[in-house]
């Protein structure tokens, strides 16, 4: 089993709903976005293409961020999810400079949107998570809760919130190793590409652009 | 870094740059300072012993001054490094992954160096008339077998200390500019040059004459450093990420880079070293000047290397329509 | 009040923009709201139960420490931008007593002042979203007992799709126009930014359509989000859209065989295409019955349009017939032998000069492109195709032409709306599956069911509640400061009409009215809520100047803002997550919110309010009690005002006791019961507690109801297209009326009343603004436009730092977008501070260089430049509104204007 995503760039409108849903679900501080949509523009007037690329950790099959970690906090599960064990992280930043997808974010300090935390910020914030590196977890806290018979990627409560909140239905999550999963079928039909293919990191996010 | 490959079968477009190169912002002043101090700390231990200069650099409380300076510099650098961590109190965990992480390997080397180097000089500690550690079967000058073994391991650790920062950058960072053997080579040569100059100043302070060989070594380290810098700048200049780094170096930092890193910090000390060869009475003054210049050049070399650290543009397959 | 332990998911709705309501859950842990989630349980929601980006900021909106935390009154009597109001906190009792004391004299001494304007004015802006948050307060306004003025604008007409509102309702009960996106395969969009403004349902459906290969062609001066996702972006010159649309009309009618490509049967039977037009441009009518005549080709004679057995309506040719033309003011022109042509033939002649080459020269759209999209449109239209919808066979015409803001308002808006609707009619794509649909009505009744508002009127068309223009019935003296009954026949006289007419005029004419015009007076009491005209209206400087004159302003406030800075009393708004209301969802509503279900959804307090805010229903009740109109207030509620459903109906009666003051929970409990009883026809009755748990109640709503076509055919009615004979006549009558009063300031607007609108040099109108302000047009060579920000539109989000954090990922936040090559010519680099200057002022911003912007265009997203709103005042973004004058020259006959102005740009430091 290997979790992955297929993003249909033809559908994405860059609205940042996934950005804010992830931000809120994971109680992130100001300025830290595990998922955000990049507003890309290429070409010269009038032959221009503008597209929106949901970015974040690509959960590479060969993640450069895992071997560089001096403490072993940066880990990869058997199902491919790359995550940070916060209580082992010393916040050295090596994984962040190793990631060409710019997907790692150091949470430096307790930081609030206003001078003092609001009741919701106080309630939701994880005190373990400062001074350490953070990143997209593929919402493993939701995926792992799926009971028998439920399918992450199909059942929204067990699916990463970016996928289940997308108002263009542009993002899909599932098991890349299962040929009958939603993501496998999309890959078969559209042959989507990956970003920074030349680095050969074998990312788990595939982008349909045509 | 491999060039972009043609798309796999079935896919239509050739990858193009979609997101521009962006600067890393994890490592900056603290790390440049740490790299510099580690380089000096490890280097002066290494050079003073390999060149058999350690006895001529003074003793304090029975301990060789050069080693004390070495450990002090490393101590300060280490504290700065630890201070820069997100979770400083957890710093000991940094040694847990030597199988794959150069930070782990370097941290281990740091510890081994400080512990073994410290142990090596410990028997000499003299407090008043007492020598509490004299019973240890070695001395600071490694005149016994045990001492030579300890010194040997400490020297090996010191060698790693002066180069591992460069290996951290070059090994797996995504920053294209850093992914080159030139970086650890530059850091090592710069460390050796700064260390040589430091040893010279310590000699001056202890009224020990600076030898001609030291001046040649200083010049040699700097010439090789210059070669490594020039080679790095001249090769793969259009590589994604590296091109942006060079542009930034030549625009935002052009004065500091050409003027201080290359000019005052590398080329000028070469000339001073040659003059020092030719004019022995001037060596003390030239040694002090060389230290200031190489320290400035070395620190700024590391800082600028970090500050032009661009992640490469993110490429992907996106077709731009023709009207 | 709300439980304080455990985790709950509290259902509610979001109506921060008019594309909703959409549904969501608020997750509450131990009494603290922590996050927002979609409401996946509502599978009937066309976008999978998901709300958009802004809904996720509702938690921060609730706990925002910069909110107004309790009622406050002004202690500094001087009002001005630089005058601190000197707010001092007071109790709710004192606040409501103060307000009641101001309102009572109006009821006692006369509702209307000496100029004829209501003394009480209310402005609840935000395009119709306010009613979803006012609770029962509209019942108080209904019980008020006399006229009140809703015409003091906060941007209506300029910020909404105004011409589309009025003409859309007129032609096909379409206050807003949507594509039938689930079936559409081809869209021509002129500036419609539906992937930003279409709401979650619009975005969802457009994306799904793209996935199945639907083609969207976007004509727009810059590459908006919608242009980005479109199959093709055509960078059209601003305000030249009518030219391209006219050229497409020309293409259909002259470069293709119209008999083959048009839906001739539809045109003959369901439009005024066959109506004969006489020599003076009016229908040729039967002298006795006054019915418009058509030429029956089989009979070879002119007959009344509703003659039952006409098989072939002549659409072409010239005929001689006896009849009369009905001119303005009952003028009758008798013809013994008039040469008449079907209006379709007149139309063809009208569009003959509008060739693609002509349009290319004006619009920068190549003639080949115009021909290509014309051909594609006709191919995709599938004239003759049918589809089964819920057992009924309907025409299938999967093509739609959409218009965006600044195309469907202001000068040129009428022309674009007319051309677009006509192009739909030509292929029979009007109000049928796949084509363009109206979603709701606001000027016609009932507002809950636009199909029911289709009633037979004169000449075979729908009855229209137009404001009279006849000598005896015309409202000479304006009843509202926006003069809707006097100046705009199309806008009728309903509760929304005041806000839908020239709502900028009150600001313009206060202290500066045209000769003979009763000057709009500042209202004695102005209630303003969910609205910030000092930012959202043109000429923001003018607005703040005039605001100083308002003697008493009571603002329902979320935070301090630029308008309530001038208030005398601020009453903290209970925001989206703090109060009760039951609101209609589903059926067909604005934008693209048309469902296969209809029902009601509850919004409710999700957690204890952090501040001393109050449910506006309770405010309405309290004010009513203080003013002695409690009984009238309760009766209004019983009638269904504000509740959306009468509390007494066939088979049920859950009315409120009119003599008592009821709590908000009691009132909404009755509404919940009435709504469920009504929707289920007596089968279900659910109370407030049920809704607090379930959130929404839905019943099926047939897709057939999306389309006006069955209703029109059932009632034997025609669409009043292409020929605007009625508009021509009432335009002339209005001119007569105004000139009889020696009023000439509206003369330019009167020129818009055409039976078939011609092209005018619309861009020149904006070029001319400079001359009107004593400046040279060539000094302002660029067009400043604005564009929607999905992250920021509507709901007071400017004060939320979370949204600023999120929005920065989208181009345009936070700066001025310019073409990169043009910028280089001006010596402007990306990130430079620049000035953008119009003939009336200048604003500073950061240059953001782009390839996807026409070289003659500058784009400023949204409307910012706040100076009082917390957090927003730190956002360094220029506001087009500060640069746009309220000029009569920029206002069209419906009272709308387009958000664009000619400007120049230059670096903030360095040479100009």
C-alpha cells in the first residue's frame, strides 16, 4: 500500500480552500502552510498560461529529507507517508534545505494571529509543535482512523482535508499500489506527470495538466 | 543535477519551470558563524600538530594554548549552533543518524574531537602545584603510544570537523549551488588558511618565530581556495538554481564577494604570505593582518554561500497555448 | 446557553456571498469553536457539502479581538476622517433607548421630510446577503408603518451585475443569469469570472464540465482565474464587448444561413421576431384589438400575433398592411397601407454593418477569432436536439454566453445583455436545458418562485411591474433618494427597488442637485449594516465628506470601519455563528445555486458569544416594543416577513401571539415548524431543536423548475426579444415627463432606450472623464480595472489576518497588476512602489508584473485602502473606488456604472 494523490490541474481554480482547510485542521500558526496553491504563470503576452498547482509535501518514495535528519525524527512509514516525530526533532533545518519542493516548515515560536491567542487558537494548538519542523502528514490522524470497510480517499472523514474540502473536486487521494483505486485509474487514464521529475525522487503527487 | 528528461510516453508537454527559484531561509548568520568557528577550532589543532608547532605556542595552566583556543572556539561555535536549533536542549540527539546524515557524523566528530582532544591535554593540567591528571599514561605532546593513538583519532575527528559543514551542504541539500565537491573543498581550504593564520598569531604572541614553510602553506591553501572558488563559479553556470545563485552573487553581493571574499580575504593574504616569505621581520605583522583578512573572507564566504542558496525552479509539464 | 463539554459538530450555513447558502459544520470542543468542516451529510448539496475558503475564516471572525465588543456611543460631536469619534461603551438598554428616541419623532411627526424623502433610511449592502443575517429585523422595517428609503447606496449598480438584474428579469425572469452547466458544452464568457464569483456550486460545476471536455472561451482584458482555466483566453480591449457580440450576431445572421443555423421555430413562436414593425419603429397593430400583427406566410396576410393556426411566421421580407402604431403617451398613428417588416428583418438590417473586421478594429479581437467562436457556438448549439427532464421532453441547447461585471453593468451593459440574450434566443438556448437560465427574481413576485412570477401581460409577453411613465401615473417627485420610481421604469417599486436604481445619486446630488431636482437630504436617521460605503462606493472621498452631514447614524457593526467611523451609535453585530435564522436553500437562487432540492437551513449560535453582541431578531423585537409597534411587528413575522415562510398557511397555524415580545429562539422555532409543514405539505413538523441537530430540511425540487420554457409554453407567452418596442416607448415617455418638469440632467441616459441598440463608442465615455475634470485624456492612457478576490469578497473579511495570510498565494494580492513589458517601458520593476492616478486622485501600491494582462490595462483586485478597519488598514492595496468619480456621464439609464477608469502609472520615487 502506498498513499498518493492525483491533482487535476485543469480543475483547480487556486481558491486556497484546501490551503485554509489544512491550516485550520492542523491548527497551524500564522505564515505556516503545509498545503498551499501556487499561482503559476508562464509564457509571454498574449500566449500565456496561468495554472494553479496545489503544493506541499510530495511524500516521495525516495525522500531526501529522511536520510539527512540527524536524529531520526524525519521518518517514512511503510505506506509511504513521510512525517516528523515532533518529540525527536531538534529543529536543525537540514530536512528543509534538502527538500526541493520547499515543503518543510519550521514552527519557530508560539505565534498568534492577534496579540494574544483567541480561544480557538488556545484550544487547538499543539504545544509540542514549536521549535520543530513540520509538514503535510497526508492527515494520517484521519487516515489511520479508517475502520474496516472505510476507504481513505472515498470516505471524507478518513481523507486528507485538502482533498475532501476541494470545491472543484480537483484532488484525489488513494492507494497507488491498488490498480483499482481512484488514483490508479486516474493515472491510467491521464498519464499525469510529476514535478521536478529530473530529480528522480519518485513523488507520490501526480498532476494532470492536459 | 540531471538536465530535464523528455516526458514519458503518453504525456504531451516537456517540463518547464513553473515556480521560480527561491532562496532558502533556514540557515544564515548563526550557521555561517558556526561553520567559521568550527573550521578554525578544528584547523588549528590539526595544523599545529601536523606541523609540530604545538610546543611553541605557549602553555597555560599546563595546557597547550593552541588546544585551549581550539576548544574555546569550538565551544563558542557549538553554543551558537545549539542556540540556533529549534529545540536547543535536545542537541544531544544529533548524533543518532551517522548512517546517513552528515550532521550526525559531524556532531559525532565534534564530540570525539573535544573529548579526545581534551583528554589528550588533560594530564598536563597544573593547578598551583597539583597535577591531578598526571597519572594518565599519556601527555599533551603524544609522546607515548596511548597518546599517539588518542592524538591520531582526535586529528581524524578534527579533519572531519573542518570539512563536514561543506559536506552537509554538498551531500543532499536541494540547493543546486551547494551540490558540488567545490563546497567542502572551499570550506576545508578556507579553514586551513584561517587556522594557519591563527597559528601564526599564536606564535607571535608566544614570541616564537614564524617559519617560511608556514607562509608557503598559507599561500598554498589560499591559492587552492581561489582555484576551488573560480572553478565552482565557472562550471555549470546555467544549471537551474545555480544560475540564480550566481546572478545574486554578482549583483546583490558583488562588492562583498569580489572585494572581501576574493580580494581582501583570499588574494591579498597570498601576496602578504609571499612578502612574509621574503621579509621575515614582517612576518608577525603580516600574520596578524592575514588572520583578520582570512577570517573576514572565510566568514563571508560561508555566509554568502548560504545567502545565495536557491532552491531550483520547480519544473513540471504545462503547455503554453499558441494563439 | 450552549453545551460546554465534549466535541460537537454544529451545522450552520454560510451566506457571506450571494452564491450560497452553502452548508458547513463548526467543530466545537468544550464549548470553544475550533474549526470549520464541510457538511458531507447533505448529499443534496450540488458541491458535495463543501463551503469555500471564506467559510473557514468564520471561527476567527467569531473570536476576532478587534470586534466591536458592546454598544458604543459617540462623544465627539465633530465628524470627520481625522476626528476620533470618542466612543464610550453603553448598555444595550441605553443604546436601544437612544435609537428608539430618534426613531419615535419620525413616526409621530411624519415619515417624509419637506423634500419628499423618507426621514429614515436603511442601507444593508453586500448584494442581498444581508437578509440572511438580519434575523427578524426586516419585520421591524415592515412594521415601521411608513416609507423608508433604501436608496442610499453602498455600491449598488457599480458593484453588481446591474443591467443583467434589470434586463434579465425583464426578458426572462433572470435577476442573475447562469449557464445550465451540468449540460452546457460551450461557453462564451465576456468577463464572467465564474471560477472566482460562481460560488462553490459554480466552481464545482465548471470544473466537472471541463473534465468532460466542455469548452470555455474567456474574453477579458486580463487573465483572471476563469481565463486561466478556460480553453482559450482572448485579451479584449475594455468596454468593447458589445462590438464583438454584435459581430457574432452579424455572423449568425449574415455569414451563416440563418434559416439553417437558427431555431426558426422558436423564434417564430416564442419571440417577437415575427412582429411587424411599422414605419415609426413601433409594432404595427390591429386597429381594433391593438394586438401586434405578424405575417402569416401561408395565408399571405397580416394577422394578430396570437392567431392560433399560424404555421409559418414570416421572419424576413417587407409587407404592406393596415394597422396602427402605438406611440408614446397614447399617440396612435394610423396606417392605411404601412410598409412593415418583421422585427427579425429589422434586426438583420441593424447588425449588417457590424462585421468581424469592424469589431476587430475596435476590440483587438481578430476577425478570425470572432468567426471561429461564432462557428463553434452554432455547432455546439445543436438546434433541434431534445432531452428528457423528469419525464418531459425539452429542447437541448448546450451553449451559453455569460457576461461579467463591468460588462453587464454601466454603459454598454444594456447592449451586451441584449446581444447575449438574443444570441441565446436565436438558437433557442434561452431557458432550456444546456442554455442560459435565470435563477431568481427580486423585482417580481413571488421571490421564492420565479416561475410563478410569469404572468400573461400585454402583447403576448410577460406582465412586468414597471414604474409608470404615463402623464397621470408617473411619479414626478422622487419617493426615494435614488429616485427609482421617477427615473427607472424597469426597476419597479418593490422592497429592493430603491437599492437597485441609481443608488450613487444620493451621494452625488446631496448639496449639489441639478436645477429643479429635489435635493436628497441627509436622512434624519440612517441605519447601516453589513455595508461600508466609504470603501465600497465610488469616490470614497466624496462619501466621507457627505457622511459628516448625516445627523444620526446607527451602525450595526462588526469592527470599526470607515463608514461607522461617522456613526453616532454602534451596535455590535451578532456574526454568522452567533444567532438564529432559518433561511431558504436550494431551488434556484442567485449565480449558479440551483439544486434538485429545496428547503431551509438553520444558522445558530455555535458557542457562547465572546462579546456583548445581540441577535438582531431580539433587537427588532426590542425596538418594536419601545416604539409601540410590537403587534405590527409580530403580525409581519406571522405573515412571513424575514422568516421566509408565513406562520399560518394551508393546514397549519403556528402564529405568534401578537401582543407578546418573543425571544429569537421562540420566533425561529415557529419558523422551523412552519417551514417544514409547508415544504412537506403537512407531513413533517420539525422544531428548532431538531434543526439545531440536523441543520437542514430538504424536499425534492424538479429540475424542470430550472427552466422557464415550460412555463412560457404553458401560458402561451413569448420572450420580448429581439425588438424592444416597449422600452422604446417608455423611454420616450420618460423623456417627455422629465422635460415637462424641465429636468434635463438625465438626457444622456434617455438615449439608451432603443428598440435595437446600436454600437456607441463606449470606451470614449471613459476617455472623456479626463476632459470633464479639466485634464487631458492622453495623460491617462491606461485602463484601471478591478477583479474579484474569492478570498476577500463580501463578508467583512478584510479584518481577518487569516485571510490575508491565505490570499497572498493568489496573484494580485496585494498590489497592482501590470503587463511586464509595459512596466519595463515605464521603468517599473516587480515590487516597485508605484502611483496609479486618475483625473480625481491617486493611490499608491506595489507593482506586480504579469504576462497575463493587456499592455493598456492595470488591475487592482477587490476594494481596499482602508484607514479605519483593523488589520485591513495595514494592507497596502489601492482602491479603484477612490479613483472613480460619481459622474452622471458614467451612469446609465438603469443607474449602473462600470468599475473602470482611465489612469496613468509611475514609480513612487523617480521620474513621472
